[in-house]
C-alpha cells in the first residue's frame, strides 16, 4: 500500500486514533480517559436507540435523515418528480442533491435557523442546513440552466455568498457561520467536476458511472470512500498535501505527526449508500468505515465524563481545528466510538455487518450527544468551543 493509499484509508484513521488513545493513557495528551464512565455512556446510548427506533429499523447515519425533520420525508417530494426516469439516473440526481448538501453541513452556529414555508416550521443546525440545501437544490440553482434537478460544474461555479444568504435566510439577526467557506466549497466542487475521468458529464452523480464501470453492481464501501476522496479531494482548502494531492481532513499534531479523519468524506460516503441501494446496487463492507469525529459524537464523550480536560481552563478557550487539543479530541472520539459500537452490537446480539457503526451513530451516539448537550447547556451548544470556517465539523 502506497503512503497515499494508506493516508486515504480508514486504517490510517484508526491507527492515528489508537496512537492518541495510547498516549492519553500515558498522560501525554490534553485529556484524561475514565474507563468507568464507558458503561453508563453505553447505557445512555442504548436508551437513546430504543427511544428513537423502538422497532430497531435504523437507517444509516447520513444526510438523508436531515431531509426528514418534523416527520416530513422531503426525499419523497424529489422521488415523485423523478419516478419515471431510469433507476441509474434517479440515483445520479440523488447524488447531485446530497453531495452539495453535505458540503453545506458544517456547523451553522447557535443563532441561525431556517423557516420552511411548506411546513410553517423552523429548523436549526444540521436539520435546518439539510432542509435549506434541499430547497436550494430543488430550485435548480445548482444546474447550468438554473432550473433542472441536477448539479453540474457550470451551475455550481455560479454560486455566490448572496445566493447562499438568500436561500438560507441569513440576516444580521439570523447569522450563519461560514457563508464564504460554504460558497467556496461549492465553487471548488464545480472545478473538481471538470475531471472527466471521474465525472463524465460534469455532475457529482457521474461518480456512480465511474464506480459501476470499475466494480459492477457490487461496490465495496472502501472503494466508494476512495472515489469520494479522489473525486472531491481538490475541493478542500489547502492544508496538508502529499505529492501534490490534497489530503483533506488530515492534520499535523506537533508531537505525533499526521492524524487523518476524513470525517466529511466518510459522512458523505454513508450518505451515498441509500441511493445506490434504491438503484439495485449492492454496497459491501460498510462496517470498515469509522465513526465520525464531530461535535455531537465527541461532545457526548465530554458531557458523560468519559473524557475530561487535564486543564479545566481548556474547556473555556476557543480552539481551531488544527490545534493539538482538537486533533486529540477527534482521534479519541474515533477510537471510543469503535469501543461503544462494539458494546452496542454485543448488547443487541448483532454483527458489525448487520449493525455497522453507521447505525450506531444514527440510532444512538449522535442523538445522545445532542440530547445531553441540551440538558447541560442552553441552546445545546457543544462542550468545547471550536472555531469553524464552514469546512470542518
């Protein structure tokens, strides 16, 4: 395996996470780990799973869940419009929706909300971003002609901060974090789509054609992730690179070297599975992907006391994603999500194949993180202050 293949793999993510965990046990990071808190935390996750999904019919943790808040499945509105198209084109359109939507999903900030006129409801945070991005796509704004249900290089290159502010209802009293960063990601996506080897018609959904040509109708999840990393790698702001390749969500710890996460890429990979299954394509090995180190899953570990700060003042400071503390917190989150996931699978009598981490996240840890945050702080803010530019978390 080449250095690049390794860094762009879940194996690298897990190796880095274990290294940081081992150093934490030796007292060499910003955190203490409290093993005795793991059992009660798993209890809380199990309780959350049973409350949210009493029938245990749990979907993957993906962007599609954010199109369904308020017990309204907006994906059905899209499916009704495209039902007469062939299954592959339907899948391409769903990817054309979900890929830009995931890129718009970085933390919204505590003050922003979206009012949906169709339901007369307000939605905040990830659900608000999901619903707003859904309506932006449905308007045709991501297509070259400004009206078609598709995303393409030309349409995405025309996205402006003003368009994002308009559709996301941004005002001085309704501020959204990182409008510029979100706009730049969509523009960068438009440029990435010019790679005709992966996107033959300049659409995000063309990645399906590339993967089917390579793997047929059975696609390994790791190949799906690598397709996302190869195809969308150029969109990320310049951080760490190797041989001219942008490594995306990978960061240099001052003591422990490069630590990779690929959080948004794995979140996107989870979000791409559902349309493939609906098109009759099999996806294998989903259990090989990792948990997602973001503020709900990572926040759960701090709020339940599994992790505590060595220096309590660290909990009051604001940290950038490149800081050693945030790298450590995210790595510990990956490692401990694997431990929680294994225990949840054990308690449910499920195999990792039957009940991969994507279901543990959706059924339990993400919602448990949100639930305990709401109990502990007004507005359900994270237990850690993160400076986001709209492209991380």
